[in-house]
């Protein structure tokens, strides 16, 4: 039997379009606040789990590793979990596993996102979420797939753009009382409808903003929660489900995966009727329609009638019977992906323990549910929390919290602060494998190819060599199928993959097309052409327009677009073919790359470091808890998670007093190519301080370097990255044999 | 509640794997694991994947997990950690009592990543540590620190390579088996001195799958399970300037917990074989020290050749060690077989991390 798990403390930064803090500094700010909220110290925390969404946002491979110190994970059990946009509600679930299993008594749960590092725009990180062979060449981005889903949702459930705009306005208004809110505003549905059109039906104010922020919560078992005399709010149910990555093979109008996750959570929580048994909802709302789309699933009502009635009767409002997003949601508080989900968990905690201040729902609350969504319209995570007799707290600093009370340093532009630019060269050649090679061979011949899954009686497009829903049964029969079909949903886009506007007057129309003659749910995504945008309709019939044979290369772009077919009869010609031979020529690779650049703020501490280096100085930061000075400068002490001030706690260090602690002589550049001249990287320590500084040692060959040699900081001038941190020997060395 | 490994499957373990997509490779390994575990897909409650985004080339690697495992619409998530982190996460899930059988997956298509050093460099702190030189600089510096602070010599580091790549000659899952001398290793092309090219594991492609479940599930379905006696994980300081580069604190944290759970007091005496991360040769020795196994002792380490012999499989690397340990516990390791009843599997996430996992596995459930 699982241990009961309670939330006993919360911390969060402001939600900001752009923060000066580094990802680690943001995490540390939230963690420190959560520790204080729970009345604990870092030593009281048994384990740490961290949720953060794509590495492509923060611009750090293995981002979870980078965040260890800030999350309080040094010398502790630390693990990151990840499920795309659904991560934030997976975070408490993964923390729940730590405690419910009996493995740990307490667990710090941290969610962080720093989306602003990504250039040209964080939205660009989404171009590489799509299938690299069958979708990425179309240069889709997340707004496109949302728009396709939104159009389908509106078509099936009959919502108008105005009705969805009303949801956006309501949620943004709810955020007016949230202290962390980034985009809280009192606007009308007209304001949403009149905001710039990005990709019909999506307008700017239908979407949540990109954000930087961190949120932390502390979980504990019941014994500790009760002992701390908090008003513990218990995790009563958890659920998480992941759908197929083949997102064109299902109707996007209803998220079955969310409903399944909700059923799991409800079963665990003993909820029979969610409409009756749940008092308020925090569905994930990155787009306004998503709040209702998810609510349909959370209420287990595929007909959508319940939500429609609640919406029309005003009962989704804070004063209604089934309020949604009382926090202000992603639309109003902001959307630093993983941190958003955990903010929603924090809102359940605040509401259920009477700490929501002006947002407090004015009725007795027993249970709330939070949900996140992610991946390719694919992941659902659900948590039910309950007050379980906890007395509402009457005095809590959260009740009166204001934005200025929360940590976080918003900046308008990265140019305002010390920053480092970097463009990684990440290139790939992917093995297509047998089935996709056969599919691409078909495209080169002007044919769309599928493979027949006899277990489930599905013709699968693109061709696959196993049945993903039929016990992984082998699939060996390949067919050329027709190139006509029906538009299931569409969007008229005015933006590029990186959110930059298309040339004036140009639009791209993307559509999910169900192909003729095979299962209705087996579609593909492509562009439409030879049609005016206003003439596109769901249900219209279309046919592929192919490139000339000589120009086809075995690529999804061998289809130029799909064009209207009209009502004329078509002759379906489905013919079994022989798949490609398995040889190194037919198994060619698909080339690809990550097309992003980054500009990293140096953070609160890094700004001090680089400002000093520019003057030829080095400062450490005094940590009172350990009574020592640390270098490089620090905004937090990773041992205690105490906050430090690199300016007021600065202690000057003689830049000429360094000694080589360790070193290496490097013969290759960042890509593994031989350097023309070897370079020495040194770790330099300074007397009386903890820590060290890494830099390049110049003016001496590799075989002239030894541990303990005295070095001094070279130069001053522009300091814009680690390669500018240069040391030289204080004395001319005698050649010595390198230890080898 | 006890947790066991019911069965495992692999595919690939070769420097390149043209002809198989990652999906096809994983599906093959999954079918092998399910059969080995004696389970059908409908008996499996969910999956945990161990993946990072950039090695997969996708911004959200998690999207592409469920299909090739047959886990569509089931509870599935990703641990951006080593395979053994995912095993630990799955074990916790099972210990909540709400899940019975789970599948753990990881894979490498390292041959598909054309700029691997650039990717590794991208894991370094951009403010302080992302130099324009090879990311191996940290391994070279770490090796130097280890030699300065420990009793080990560079020759003993080289001996790790000789031993592991030699052992790998007899292993069908280890493509880098070969006969080297200590001088071959020391005289190899310098990368980040004192680190030479042969002290670094080469890359390999491969998929690893483990089916883990409760002891009850193991008893019911598996022909020859391995029992998890203890598992711990831990991370050293991610601020490199304040990390001791001669010692793996992450391993020490992880082993403390694993030993406590498995009631291990004297690891050298009580554990028959150690499957330890050797992605860099010196790391094998550094990890053993942190595991409480010292230079004067001569434990059985990486009898199948480790990563130096089998290749760096990105996040699947620890899974390869688990597979080797699993086959050893079953007595199915062929020419690499040694006498084992209790083994230790260790995983490390590679530079620039000090994040590690330690697991103790037995061939039968011991009373606690």
C-alpha cells in the first residue's frame, strides 16, 4: 500500500518573458522559498526530482544535470523526468513515487524553464519535435499543430472563435490576483479576436506567452507533514498516459490520453463522478481552446455537453460551480512549460489550504484537479489533490504575496546584461530503416506507400514494419495506395517555423488529410495549394500534386502540395509492391540539424564575474553559513541553498595569487578536429577561498606545465565567454616532463 | 515489496546500424525482452525511457517512445538519465504498489550524430565552462587530478583499457574487443593529455530493454529473474569549479543507499563482480574507489569488457552493463562467464556530470 504524500511547501519566481538569472539561479530562488515555506533546510530533504521541458529552450544538452546545484541536488539522489509539455504535472507524480514507495520521507520537486535563451524565438525549438522524415521538411511549428487541433475542436464541438476568446479573457483576468503573473490583464473577447492573426484560427491572445520561471514544491509523507503542523494537502490520485507519436492517425478533437490519465487518477482517489466530486480544475491552457478541450476529458465527457453547459451558464468562472484556472493559468500567469504545470499544482495547494489570497474560491473545497498536456498532442498527466480535513490557514504570506515579493529579475533585452552567444553545430544523418526507406522510395516514384497491419486491419501510412498497437506484430506487405483524400482539419498560417511573419500576402495552408481507400484515421499532414484560403473547408476532397519525376528525390516534399479534387470520381488503385532491397544504397540516411542559436544571460553571479574580469579583477562571494568565500561568485550557496548577493557579499581576491590545481593539454577543437596548436586548460585555485576558476593558459607549451605553478589573470577588456578567461605563468617555467 | 528484472533484450551493439531505424531496433529488442521475461504486452503496465533530446535529434525525445515498445496509451514517461536511473524510477513506481510490471528502454544511434563532440560540449555551462576546445578537456583534467590525489599511476589507468578491451574479444556484444599493451595505450594519439584516444570508449549503436516487476510477477512469469537487492543514485556538484575532480561523490552517494538497502558492509568480499562505468579508463578506478573497492584489492570488474570494449551507447550505456550482469547471474555469459551470485551495476552519465547509479542484484531473493 502506498504511503500518503502531502504538499507541505511552495516556492516560485516571478513568471517573466526574460529573466536575468541563469536557469540554476531561477531554480535556487524557488527552492529557497519552498524550504522557508515548509520550515525546512536542505539537509531535511531526502531526494530531489526536477522537471524541465526541451533542452532546446535553455540551450543546454543534459539540462537536468546543469540544474543540480540550483535545485538543491548536490550530493543527493537527484533525477530529472520529462514528458514534454506535460512535465509540470508529471513532476509531483514523480515526486510522489519517491515518497509513496517508502524510499524517501521527503522530496523536493522543482520545475524550471528558461525559454528566452533560444533564438531567433523559443517557438523555433518546436520545428524538431516533428517526425524528421515525414513532417520536418514542411517546416511546421507548434502553433501549426495547435491551430490544426483548434480548428478540428471548433468543427466537432461547435465553438466559435468568440467563445474561445471569452475563455482567454476570463483566464487572463483570473491572473490579475496571482503574484507571479506575467500577462494578467483585463481584456475583452473583442481584444482577443482583434489581436494579430498568426495561423487561423489562432490569434496572438489565444496563446500563452513564452516565459522564464521556476517553481518548487516539497512533498513529505503523512507522518512528517502532520509533525510539521502545516495544513497538508494530499495527493489523492495520479495518472499519466502517452499516445502514439503518429498524431495524424487519430481525431484531434478529443484527448483520449487525458481522459485515460484522469480515469487512473480518479480510480486511485476514489472519484466516481468527476462533475460531482471535484470542486475546481486547473486544466492546462497553453491556448484558450485547450482549457475546454482538456476539460472535456477531465470530465470524461466525449460529447462535450457538460462543458458546453458549464461554459454557457458561467459556471467555469471563479464564482461558478466548476471554476477553471483560478490561478490565471498559462494564459495569464505565463507559460514556462514545466514550471506552469507545477504552478497549477501549487494553486491546488493554495486553494485547498486557504492560501490563495484574493483568488481564494469562496466555497468549501475538498478536491481539485490539475492537468498538463504535452508532446505531439499525445501526453496527459493528471493529479487529484484533497484537503482531507486540513484546516485552512488563516495567516500565510501567500495570502498577501505581491509580485515584488517574489524573486526573479525581469529584463527587457538580453543586451541589458552580460551575456554569452553560442551557436551549436548539431548535425545528424538518421538511419531511415527498412519501412521508411520503402516509403521514401515510393515518394520518389510518385506514390504514397503504406504497409498492411493484418492484426488490426489497418493500412499504415507512413509504412511501418511493426504494428504499434498490435503486439508489435511484424508487418511485411507494402502497397502503393492512392494520393487522394479528405481534409480533416486545416490552418491558414501567416508565420514561419520560428514565428517570424511570412512575406506580406503569403500564407501557408497546412492540413491533415485522410487518404482515400484506407482507414479514415490514417492521415498525413501536408500543405494545400491551388486554392484561395477562404475556400478551404473541412471535408473537402484533395489530390497530391507531385514534383516532376526528374526533381523527385525520395522526400515528403516530392509532393508539392495537395490541391482541390472536386466531386469527380476517382479510381482507387491500391497495389501490392515489392519493398526496397536491404542494401547500403537503399538504406540511405536523412540529413538534419538543430537550427537554433542561443544568447545566455550570465546571470546575477556571472554578471559580477565578467564585470570584474573586464577590469582584471576576481571577486569571490562570502557565504555566512559556511564562513568562507567561494569562487566563482555565487548568487546561492549550493550546500545550504542560502541566497547570496554577489555585490554586497563580494570579497576581492588577488588575481595574481592563483596556483594551478589541475590542468590538461588539449589537442582537438570543439568538434574533434585537430588543433593547429595544442591548448592548455587550467583549473586555478586562490589562497583562502573555496572553489576555483577554469581558464586557458597562454604563453607556455603543454609540456611546460605542472601542478602548483603560480599563475596570474591576464588582461581585462571584453569578457564575453569562457575562452576570454586567460591565465599566464607568473614566472618563466623550466621545461618538465608532463606526467603521463 | 521486492523488485526484480524479469527479462532483457538487446539489438545492435555495433559501431553503426544502417538498415535499422531506431524504431525498428528498439522493437526488436523489446520483443526479445518480453519473450525473455515470459510476459505478453498486455501484462505490462507502462514504460520508462532513458533518453536525452539531442542524441535523438528530436527536441522532445519522449514523443517517440511508446510505439516501438507496444506501449501506446499506457503510462509512459522519460527519465533524461542513464538507463539505470530509469530502472530506479521504475522500481519506485512498482514499490508504490500501483504498478506490477514495467518496461525500461534506452537506445543509442550514436552513429547518426555527426557532431558528437559538439553535442557533449553543449552540455557544459555556457557561462563558465564551454570552451572552444574539445569537451574531453574535462576528462583530461579529471584524470590529472585523479593521478595527483590517488595512489594510482597512469600505467594502471592504461591497464584498465588493456584488460577491458581484451575481455571484450570473447563477448559477442562488444565490438571493440582487441589485444593491446600498456604502451599502446600510453603512446596512442593524445586527446587531452594525459588522456589518450585509447582511454576513451568508442561509440556504438544499440537498444537495451529490461522488463522489471514485483517479486510476485517474477515468480509468476520469469524463467530466471535477477532480484534487485538495493539501488541508489546520486549527483556530485554540477558547479565544476567547486567539484573534487579526483573523486566521484555521485558514486559514493549512490552506493551508500544501495549498500544500505542490500545490507552490504564489505563490498569487495560480498559482491562477486562489478560492472562499472569505464567510458573513460580512469573513471573505472575512480568509481571503484568511491564504491569502497581499493587498488590493492583485485575484484572482478567488467568481465565482458565494459564500455571500453562494448562502446559508449549514450543513455543506454548502463543498460549494457545491466545486460552483462544479468547474463552473468543467469550463467549465460558464455566465454565471459565468471562465478557470481551477487553483482553490482554502476552507471555514470559521462562528462560533464558526476551523476551515478549503483544497483545490487542477486540471482535469488535473499532474506533481509
